[in-house]
């Protein structure tokens, strides 16, 4: 529905490297883009950290969904640092708890079915938020 | 110097970033676990103490997926200078890695020859820096 209106949501996943959840957020970003190719812009945390103009323009243009992997909430920190209030936030641990997914034994270098289940749950939650945000944007213009 | 090297990837979204990330896992977990630490960019930016300590304690290899040089700039933003800045595209060319054959928007298995080749090269860079 967003295609003809050019309403999009910027997805800012932490996309770190240190923990299993780093891989989960990165893979979820890819899955979200698969599910909503025309409604989503994936934002690069690395590029935003150094205020790359191309990424910064997208960050500023669209409402932003933040996905935090681990406790420091680095994606939220980055969003705050850049002076924007996130339109929505998702924390991976909440999705794990809501879906009762155990990823014990998974490796950050590559996921098995257990990890992919969490990726899918995270992506589905994100897509629901994205659909809500786009509907909200669209309604505000009618 | 402390006998270790901090591996700092750019952590972008393109496949060159994924290749770098996967190669760093191989270096840190398989090839040089005792002489490397793995620096997380978003955590460093958020002043997570472990990551701040990494760049303040060890020389940094920043590996970049493109010419934006985000990892190098992040280290500078936090008051340090990367000891080496390496670019995936240049290393791939020198090592005969066919970047065009790698998938975009997917993970790259750490057993992939491209990952293993890049990791072996980066392990050599670590050794050279610690001589």
C-alpha cells in the first residue's frame, strides 16, 4: 500500500558483531527487507555513526524503527545521538520472551534453525510495526 | 604493546561488509584467538567500556567495505588512530576473491573459500603487526 505514496520506514538495527544477537539483528534486517521491499530502507549503523550524508538523509527523511540487540541498546543510543526520537523500538530479548524461543548453543558466525526462528519472529514483529507506522503516516495525510 | 590486535570491521550492509565480518570471526575464533579482540562498532560508539578499552589498549586493524571508511572514522571519533586501514575490495583483488559471486543480503558461510582466504590473509596481517 505504501508504494504509490512513497511512505517508507527506516530500519536501524544495531548490526554489531560482538554477540549472537548482532547476527540475529543483521539477518532480521535482511528478512524485513525481503518482506517489505518497497516500504523499508535499511539504515547502516556504521555509516550513521560517522554521519555519512547519504545514510543521514534517509535517517532524517523517514520514521525510524530501532532494533536493539543487547543490553547497551546501541542502536537506540545512536538514534538519540543523532537527535531523533524513534518511531518504534524492538529489543531482541523481548521477542525471545514473547515467543519462548531458546537460542542456547547458537553461534554468532552462522545460525541454525533455532536462530532462524528468532530471526523470523523478530522480522514479523518489525513488519507489524512498519505496517502500523505507514498506516499512521498515510492516515495523517488524508 | 599488549600482544593483541583489535579487529574493527565497518559493519555496513553490503556483501563486502558481511565478508569482512565473517572473516573476522574466523580470525578471532579459529586462527588467532589469543592475539586478537573483536571490536563492535555500535558498542564502541555507545561507549561500552570493553570496546573503548580495546581501541585504547591495542593497535587497531580497521577493515572497510567501501570508501566511506566508517570503521577508521569511528576509531578516530573515539580519540584513537587505526594502525592499519584495509579495504575488502583491494584485498579481494589481490587475493583472487571473486566478489561478484558472493550473495547480497544474505549471510556468507565461514567455510566459504572467500571467507577463509580473507581470514588467512588478515591473520597474517595480525602476525606482522605483533612482530
